[in-house]
């Protein structure tokens, strides 16, 4: 009896050695799902992020040379970690994750985003019986512990689930976008993607500096010009647009802070651009 059971067990489980554990593969007819993530010192939220997508068949993490526990956390959640220290920008780095996957479908998320159970169920249903090649998710972001429902942050429908080969990220250094190669309309998934965007004010200041620098470099490469007057006027407009036109005032003091951060990011972006424009 034992000898007869062995072949059956072998057929039921394809023992894939990940270096961490063995797990059963899906049926040949079941579409597979891969998770694409890029990281850099993302240990704070990564375990929660990866636990929420444990139903996926494959997880690829492209790490930019983290000095914290990011790599260990990713490997503990059966992710394949690929180190890529030569930072090419957000878009190209995310494309590296896409290229490393071999699944039928791809879900691209950030290390500070968490898939809710309702969204997870919607994803599984979508790839099993697809009505489109690309799906958008409903992302809700937080600012220093407060969920933001206005200020231009919400509603925030972004394409994140797609058939592998039907989409690539743009080459932008920052604020990358998904470029679609399918003619089918983008469908929407149920459930939310929770985005822990700014955990604290230290994160706010760090991202302000990083995003303003990347934005300046991107504009400089495109031949754009910056100046003090442009920085002031564009920064002021960013505040007015966020706080009034995008109804940031409905988010209370959080909306005011977001408007100020947006204004500062734009202000420093064009000051840095002006500096890059100066002859060396």
C-alpha cells in the first residue's frame, strides 16, 4: 500500500525547492499569479505586505541594496530576492521585477501597500475568469496615520493587475506609469489596496527630498528650465490646487499638511532644476 501511495503523492505535489519550504503547485489549467515588488530599506511594512499576498504562486523582490532586514523578511515569505544596486529609476526597476517573473498574471505592488482580503478574493476571481487583460485597484493612502479621502489622493484607481506581457512601466525616474499594450478596456477590482504612504514626518521629509531631486533630474534630462520665480509660482499653485481645487480642506489639518508638502516638493524641484541648469 505504501509503495502505491508514493507515486500518487508525487503526482499531487510537485516539490519545488525554494530554499525555505516545499509547497504544492497549481493545476495545469489554473492561471498562475506573480507578485512584483521593488524595495529599499522596506522592513517596516514588508512582512504585512507579503503576508497579504501569500496566495500567489511566485514573488519577486528587486532590492536596491537594503541595509535593514528587508531581504531576510522577503526570503522568509518565500520571495526570490534579486539585488540591483544600480538604481535606474522607479519605472526601470519595476520592469526588472516584471522580467524576472514567469507567471501568467502579475500584480505589481509597493512594499508599503497591503492587499485586503476582499481585494485578494477579487484578484483570484479575476485571473480565473478574466473579463479584461488589465485591472485597476482602489488604493486608499494614509498620511502619518490618517487615511486621506480627498486632497487629490482619493479616489485613486490605478492599474496593477495584468496579464504578463500586456504592460510595462514607463522609464520615468519618479511617478512612473503603467504603459498598456492591450486594446481591451481596463476593468476594476473589488476591495482596497491600503497604502501606508507616509508613516511619520521623517518619512515625509525624506520622500520630499528624494522626489524633488528625481523630478528635477527628469526635467533636466528633458531640457526643461527652472528658476526661483518658477519655483515660487509653481509651489504656490501646488498648494492652491491641493487644498482648494482637490478639496484638501475636507481632510482637516492633514489636508493642509499634504498641501504644504506638495508645495514644498514642487518648490524644491524647480530650485534644484535651476541649479542643474547652471553651467558647470
